[in-house]
């Protein structure tokens, strides 16, 4: 025991000396760049390990040691195992991982739990490896972000640098898993860090490139998804791409709405294992009917791109002829309608994964179906099926994630060129505009913004949202019961250092308030002291603050009433008062804390 403590002291002393040496010899901007390389390499390694693990699990399950008809049970096993691992071993709530990272940046000073470096890798490997209808991208982004947060915390970096390095981990993760360094950086700009300076661009780019190099070095060309373009873009196809953009926008909206609907219903089941069983069983039934929904779905997209439609029907029990275009088209349309439900069941029932891959999968089939329909109506190969499949992937992903630039550059990079850049821009922009008309926020941010936990474009609101309301309540105001007389209030005035006197019943119900100015003229009149009821002196406050109000709502009440002090209620009962000056002090302290934390 003594030797362990001695070793710990030596280690801590060495780290302290290292940090002091760093401060003396390496400026913070330079050190951030060095750390971005380290974080990029670690995130790249994590992506390679996760991809390799999932592919090994899938290969093992498909190796034939069990009959083929049992494959629909795998997602059930995977979800239940994930629930057990996450709830009873890691003791974590999963859900949408990228939402958790955004919340950590907004509300937790960019501090991400150390356990998330490995917990999301393990749980997503089990979920996706066993055929859960989700993707690996969100879990690996959580892993990369956790690496960035904990490395920067270990090196005693402040909040701004820590946030930037969280973004470096996220960018490197996307870059490594798709071999798309530019898309990784842009994803970070659009989704993770909505406010970034030009200085922050360099570390993000370096981390992203580092992650991509590690992935290429260890995995070669066996990246998650890639395709070499066969057809060029024709300007005459522009009207069809505009139509595809609108379709992708509405498919994105459908995906988003179904995710909300199914997730909110299934999470009402309080028993975690029971919820996992139900979600796994329903997902298994869906997979029996529509086998391509099994897993991430990239094999299906590759089959469509390479005109191997028969491969999609390999495990189908009901349809085997892909030459019947009407039946095959109905089959694919069924996948488009059911895929969001399968994804929501996987995540909502306790599985670990993200919506990145499902949105690409859905977009690919949408683009393929659109091209198939146009060509059949025209009676010829009017448009390129492979191009529409790829551009459809961009369109739906741009709409679902509310990240149009990420969609454009991701497809451009995985196709190794910018031949489709114009149609990608058209479809991405129109899809984003279409869904934004009906749904202002993405799946990642909607709940956070509605709760007041995230304000991406207003720094003041974001700082205010980080101030805990309950810790600002002033409880030193002396109260008086409404049945009392003025003479009793005079005694309270003598003891009080405040000029506000809440009138509170025995049940802690706020009946009204009395200001010192309200009694100034009669407070020394002995006759008035004896006969004047407190009820006749009190009046209603200009407004009240609920303990569950967001700080944004609180400030709106102060602005509307012009008051400097408002009473706080919790479930209708009096808690204390909130002062505007106290909020301003907390705001200044929070700014300082973020600067030096």
C-alpha cells in the first residue's frame, strides 16, 4: 500500500513539473495544435477498433453456426445485452450520443465523463454488431469527444481550449470512419461547435487529417462506405434534382417525426430490460418482413449502386424476383416507411447507435426509387440511378441532421471527386429548406433548445442557461402571516435588513407582498398599528418565478415587469426571492469561470 501511494506521489509530481514546463516553454495555441494531433490519432484508433469489432461480430454471426432463419433474433439479443451493460455495468443512459456532447459543451463546461471513452464503443459494437438498425457514427463521435475532453482536462486546459479539443475529437472520429477529413471538420462546425473562430479551424483540420491517416494506415481502403462514380452530371437533369431535393426534405421530416413519436412512446415503459425485450421483438418482426433493415444498411446501398438488386432480396421470405420493378419498388418504399420506426425502436428501447447511417441509408433508397420512377415514366434511362442514389443520401442526411454542408462534402469525399458537387448543392439546400419550414431544429438539438439547455446562436442566453436558478434564490427575507396586524409587521421590520416583506400563509402559500414604502406613512401611528390588517396592506407581486422556469423565461419576466425582485414559487409554495442584480453577478462569474475553467 505504501509503495502504491509513493508511486502515485511520484507520478503526480512528474505531471505537475511537466505542466509547469509546458506553461514556460510552449504557448497555449501551439500546445492546442500538439494536442489536436494526439486526439486525432487516438480518435482514429478508436474508430478502427470499433469498425473492426463490429465487422468481426457480424462475420461471426453470419458464419453459419446457427440456422439462417434465426438471424432476426440477433437484434433482440444485442439490444438486451446493451441494456444490461449500459444500465447495470456502466450505469449510463444512452439515447442520442451527440445530443449528450452538445449538452456537455453547453451546460457542463465541456467536461465529458471519462467512462464515455469506452462505454459507447462497447455498447454500440454490441448493438450494431448484432444487427441493430442504427449507425456507428454517433457513438464514435461521443468516444472522440470524450477523448478530447479528458486529454484537455488532464493537461489543465481552460474551457475554450477544452471545447475546441472536444470538437477535434468529434471531427477526427467522422474523418476516420468515412475517410472524409473535410466533412469531419464541417460536421463539427455545423453540429458540435456552432460558434468557432478562424483560429479554431487549424486544430480541427489537423485532428481530422490525423484521424483519417490513422484509419487509412490501419484499415487500408476498407472504410465504412466508398464508391467510384460511373456517370457524370448533366445540366439537363437539374429539374429532376430539384424534385429530388423536395422529396428528400419530406422524407427527412417523416424520419424526424417518426423518431420522436416512437421514442417518446417506448420510453414510457419504465422497466429497462422489458423495454429492451419489446423493442428487440418488434425489430425482429420488422427484419423478417424487410431484411435490408438489419444493421446499418450500407451493403444494401452498395448493392443498389452496383446494380446488384438481387443481393437485396437474398434473405427475403416473400419476394425473390428483383426484375419485377413494381413489386421491387413497393418493397423499397416499404423500407423507406419502416426504417425510421426500426431506428427509433433500436435507440428508444436501449440500444446504442446514431441516426447518421440510417439517414444515409434512407436517402440512398429514396434517390434510387426516384430515379427508377423517372426512368420508367420516361421509358428510358433519363437520369443516372447511381448518381441519384448518392445525391439522395446527401439530401436526407442534410435534412435529418440539419447539416447541409456536411452532407455535400461527405458524399463528395466518399466518391473521390467533385463531379456531383452541383447536384449535391441543389438537393442538400432544397432538402434543408423544406424540412426547416416544418421543423426548425434537428433531432440532436430540439429537446435541448426547448428545455432552454442550449442556445447555439446567442452567447448571452447560453451563459444564462448555465446559471442554476435554485442557487440564486434569496431566502433571507422575513415573512409575515396574512392574519397578523401592522404592529406585528413593525417587529419584523426592526429585524429585517430588506425592504420587501412576503405575506405567506402557514401552508407556505404566497398571499402577496408588502414594500416598506407601503407602510412608511403609518408605521409610527400606534392606533394604525393596532387596527390595520396585513391583508389590507399587501398587494400582488408584478409576476412570479417558477422554480422550473428557464433563466431565459426568468429574464423575460424581469424585462416585462421592470421589477428588480420577484418571488419564487415551487409547486405553488413560496421559496424566496430572485434579484436581477444577483443574476447579473452570477452572469459575470460564469463568464470568468468559462474563461479560466
